[in-house]
């Protein structure tokens, strides 16, 4: 059976208007991937992948979770099985993923960029493995080649403050690059104080990055600001934080200094002192972002590494995370209000992981819009467990009902795979389909200029204006 009988040119597009909006407006727009986890060293080296397994299965916890649920042994997920053995185990799993977004993504990624029409299953595994692996040796399928194929004008990677940024420096030195690559400031390890031992190791690495000693709270903040400056000079214009919930307790700088001294001595903070320290540090980092005109991003609500046995045997971040049920509203309001009250609230994107909180987040951003920038406060794209059809549509509906969807800065990959740009196509198809269905139902006028401009903005133009980044040459919408 041909995959083209499934992933048709009009996949997900249910009306003539939706088909017009996608094919004539959205389809060929450049991509601004302002949040992802692509390895920057592979971009710099223009890495050639040894096989489809390396680019598709190594590090992909979405697929590992599905394979485990299908009774596949860990050896074929994160273990020592050969590349083909792992791919074959995935191919056997794919038919069982019907109604899971992985079924759509898998066949979209086979169609583009590989041009493969077959459905992936046990019978087609060998031929698809051989064909995709052979294509990955071609010039157009290196990391830079794939970014060009998907018309990615900007990639913003995710980087620790202690990173040397050497790969970013090399990429920034290119003349007229097709894809520009920028770092994103991710200081999660600075806030991870619950175990002072690894935290102190990280502080020592920060000392090495700045070639200075850090013995006091002011020295700590000065070192962070120095790295913040280095990121800014390398073109960084956004931070990102992965938190269970916002830290927003009352604090004093005097208390932060005492707590810092205790942590540097290797002693854990007692009672609520840890929460106040995290709150103070997060507030000061947000002030730095505002001072430099950055966008701050917060990914909230993940319950991570829940399986103790798997963490002991495999390590962290191997696909044993879930949606958390943390209280979000009150601490989020306190955090944003404290910054707004001193006129130090940067442009902000809030990503929600628990669908029960969609309307909470969509309404919260409206409390702190101040008229200074269109869409200053953003309810971010559906992410992780929610970056599928229902989750994307729910995010769009909540934002449409309680804010301005037309000012939304659009989709991200939030991925480590260079094949994940099909998620932008998936999102664009859903947006065009929703608008087409609204017109068919009489909820919107059939004004193709109005709707076409909204699609262009949500898929490309809003992110371009909001981030203010210089785009690669692929950023020309008519290129």
C-alpha cells in the first residue's frame, strides 16, 4: 500500500479554502525555529548521519516510549543492538501507533525529505532502511542540507551558560549563510540547588568559563551576567527555563547571600530557604533578560524522571517523564507581577504541559500585556506530550477565545532531530484547516486576504518581528 494513499497532498485539509491557505500561503514560508535542542556541533560540522537510526532513533524518547509499550526490550531502544536491529524494532512498532501522532510524523518524514511512499512496517523495514541510509550520505541530507530542504531560516539551539559557544562562533563567521544559528540561554543548572554537590561542580565550571573565582552571591551574579553578555554578543536574544512551576516567593538579597554561602560550603538549604533562593535567582535572571531586550521562555509542568529503576540503569532523560499536576496560577501571577511592577518584565512566552491549564495560561498573559509590543506576552505552542493534533488545536482554541491568535508567534520543533520540521508542516495544515472549517460554519468571513495574512503572520511573520533576529538567506519568503 502506498503511503501517498495516506499522506496525500491535502492531508488534514478538509475544505477548498483550507487547501488554498496551505498550498498558496503557508506551505513555502520559511521556518524560524526559535526553540529546539539540535546539537550545534553537528550543525557546525555539517554532520553526515551514518544511518536512519542515528538521525531518527538515537535520543528520541517519543519512539522509545512507544517501543517499550509494544513489548520491545530496552536493548533495541537505548542499548547495544545494531542500527538495523533498532530500526526493525521500530518498524514493527509503527503499525501499532495508529492514532498516536508518531504514525503521522513517521510517514510525513518518510515522504519529506526522503520521497518514500511505502508505509513503514516489518515487511518494508529493510528496503526503507537501505534507501533512507543511502540518501543520508548525499550532500542534501547532511545537517545543513536538511535545514536547507526544510527552508529553515533560523535555528535557536539550547545552551548552558558555561558553554564556550565555540561552535556558534564558527557558524556566526559564515558569510551570507542560508540558515543562521543562535544560542539560547538555559540556566537551569544554576537553579538546581537541591543537591549542592553537582550544583557546586557546575559553579566551578562557571568559574572556569569566566576565569574568575566565585565565593559570594555578588560574584555569582557577576559571573552569570558576564556569560549573559557573551551570549548576547553571539546573537542570543532569548532565554529558556524548564521548571515544574514558577518560583515566586518573597526574598531579600541579604538572605540570598547567606543561602549562597551555605550552598558553596556544600550544605543543603533548610525549610523554605531553597524556594526563596530559587525565586530570587530566577527574578534576577529575568531582570537581565529585560535589560538586554531578550525574550524569556518558560516551559512549565513536566514531572521528570519518575522511574527510579530506569534512572539507575539508564540515566536521566530516557523517556520516563510525564505531565505534572503542579499549581501554576498563583506563583506565575506573583512572578510576572513583581517584574511588571518595576517595569522590568521582558517579552515572555509561557509553555503549558497540562491541558487542564490551557485557559489558565491563555488568560494569564492578558494580565500583563501593556501595549508596548504587539503580543508581548505569549501563550506558547503546544509542546512535548501536547504537540499533536488535539493538543495543538486546544492551544489554538484557548488562545483564540481569550487572546489574539493572530499575534501568536507560531510553532517550534522543541526537538533533537533534524527531521522534526514536519511538525511545522503539520501545524500549518491544522491552522489552515481550522480557519477553513470556521468559514464553512459561518464563524468567519471568506475574506482570503484577511485569512491569508493571519496565516502568514502566525506561521512566520510574527516570530520574525518578535525575536528581531537577522535571518539566513532562506528567510526570504520568495526564495
